[in-house]
C-alpha cells in the first residue's frame, strides 16, 4: 500500500517509518511512504505557504496554489483510485471501521493542515474525504496522519507476525478488548482468572466475549448502542452485570 503525505514538516512523518509495526512493514516493502512539502511548490524567496484570511481574524490560512501543487505531485506517484484525505476537525471521526475500509485501498494521500486550516476552495477541488481524530485541537495534522497510517498498516495482510492479532484487536467487532494477563500467575494477591488457566478454549472464548461486552457497557456504552446484540451476547452481558452486583 502506498501512502503519500502532504506536510510542511516531512521530518515528523519520517519517524513513523523507523519504528514498530509501520517500520517493519516498510522494511519488508509491504508499504511505501513518501512525503511532499508544499514549500517545495512555491516560487518566492521566502517559500510562502500561508496568508492572512479574508474577512479578518486571527491566524493564517494555507494558500491554495502550493498545497494543490503538492497534492497533485503526491497523487501522480500513487496508483489510480487513491483518495485525498484531509485531516481536519470538521471531518468524520476516525474509527476502526474506517481503518478497515482504508486498508482495502491501493493507497491514499493524507493532507496534514497547519495554522487555521486550508483555503476552502482546495477542499472543494482536491479533497475526497475529511477525517478527524476527535473533538480536540492539535497544532497540525501530522500526528493525525501518523495515527491513521499506523491503524491502517496493521490491518494489511502479512504486516503483523500473527494475523489473528489484528482480528482480535479492540473495536474490530465494535467492542472494547477483553482483559489480558501474563506470568506470574499471582501479583500482590491478585490472581489470574481461573478460566484462563483451564485449557478449555470454549470456556475461555466465552469468558473473553463476556468481558468485552461488560467493559464496553461500563466504559463505552455508545459502542453497544451501535450494535444489534445476538441472544447469546445479551445473555453474556446479563451474566456479567449480575456477577458485578454480587
């Protein structure tokens, strides 16, 4: 998969390809990551990429021409059918379902904004989709772009050592993850749940699903509100809640 990122700070994006899952994917040539700097598409001595907003107000706005040129340059290096995604507070909130949808693409161009944003006409003419990490403010879109890349890359076939790891990640089934334990068996008088030591894979799977449902109910009830629980899942959730009251 080919990622193109348009950013005023290409050095920031370079770091994601040096560590962890994304770094390994790049070393194994499962992904290609390159960055285009709008400053390289300017013609003045100061390499100006921003200007004052029409109508007044604080801050600066990224100019149409250098960003458009950078997007077009980045897009030419990608396969056909690759969308331009603008990391924007006005965008749809990024989630696991969106990451899975993006992972089926041949590539994508991520536009990392700065200052007060970009000229609206650029969104109208060059941007296919706007994506937000959530209802908070970042200094620029680079961190958001790296988050999107990381979430998408781990879903690509062959990237993780065990493909089951991605399948069992939090949110893959619309739920939070179940609790995890490792050695030693007891810490500060807190023992690993007996079922995990039983070797009974059916019991373990049932316990894990019950915990995922219960955690989601307690911590993210909005997630459950989006799901149509099966009769079995509802039974597991009812069991979990009963156990918590005991």
